[in-house]
């Protein structure tokens, strides 16, 4: 089973790229971030025509997450618990019935998440919100891990985990994406028992998922790695591969992010 994550940076503006990539890559489940539309504004027809079921948690003009799946949804949960006043659309969880490598039926949980950017770091309503959101995610994830089910937390984390995850890490020392507090929060999440899929298959430098539109970042390969798929132990045990589909950044009217995909030894019930 192929599961991918992609910050699409506006699904209406990138619908042609999305359809082309779905046809080329053939993922089974896709987590999208920054769809930047209300639920009813999602361009469903073009995606449904390819055999995908669609669930969204949208917001007008910014944020917004979605899950596209060739599998039927057993359950959909919108919004990260822990703050009733948080109305930003950054979290959606889908539950699917699957069969693991040993032939046992189980529930697969897949989350599409879009963590707050957090800039400027001088403002609590920005950086403080980011850290509080990450603390809520950590508490939620700890509870979900107790279910002992395959769980995939996929999305744009807006965190550069290590120096080697940026071409020029020095440029990011005053940015929320590379602050010690952000990186420590990411490590705490991993320490719950998650596997970071890309780094579990390669320690190569210059593996990036985002290139800014400015200053020729793509042409200079001045990128950063901020899109991650974290796997519970039950999901990690089935991991067969992980890849950054970098070539998509060279397409016309690209997102500034590219898809990241994993291959799990999980199948659909017959």
C-alpha cells in the first residue's frame, strides 16, 4: 500500500498537477495540506473520476487538510482535540479496514496534519500557538499508540529536524521551523515510539521536500525537509520503502512542496 503526503498549496490552483501526479504515482491514500478551500469548494469530480474517496477539513482561503483514498473510510475525525477555541483546519484522521502482512484484519489510521508555521517567533499568538499545538499532538498521539494499530502521521510539520535537513541551516536559525523548542517537540513525538520514514531508509544529505519560490531556491537546490510521515511500531514493521518525489517541483505552476511517499506491506481485504 502506497501512502503519500503533499502540501498542495492551493488545490484549485494545482488541480491539474494533482490529477497528473495521481495518475503517475498511483498512491492508495493521499494526505493533502493547505488545500485553501472550504469543504464544498474542493474540486472533487476530477479526483473522484480516478477512483478516490475524498474527505476534507477545509477553511476559506488558507489552511485546510484532506485525505484521498481508494479504500472506503470506516471513520473520519476532524480537528485535533485539546483546545475548543482552535478553529484552524489543520487535522483530519481517517480509519480504514486493512489486512497486515500476516493476514490479520486490522484498522489503519492515517492522519493528514498541517502544523502551524510559528513565525514570527517573537509573537506568542504565532510561535506559542505552534508549540501548544505540538504539545496537543503529542498527547493525542500517545493515546492513539495505546490502540496498538498501524498509525501514520503524515503532513507538513513545519519543522526542520536536523542541520542536514536544510541546504543552508544557518539561514534558518531565527526561524520558527528551526528553533530548539520546535525541534525538541518533534523529537519528543518521535520518542513516543514513532519511526520517521525517510530517515529510516536513508541518511543521505540534500534530501529536501520544500523549495521557496524566491531567490532561485529550486534551481540552486536550496531546500529544506519539513514534510514527514511518522509511523507507529505496527506501521513501521510493515515499511518497505520511502521516497521523496522531487521531480514534481519542476512541473509548471508547482507547489513549493513535493510529495513524500511510503510503501507499506498492508493490503485491502478481499
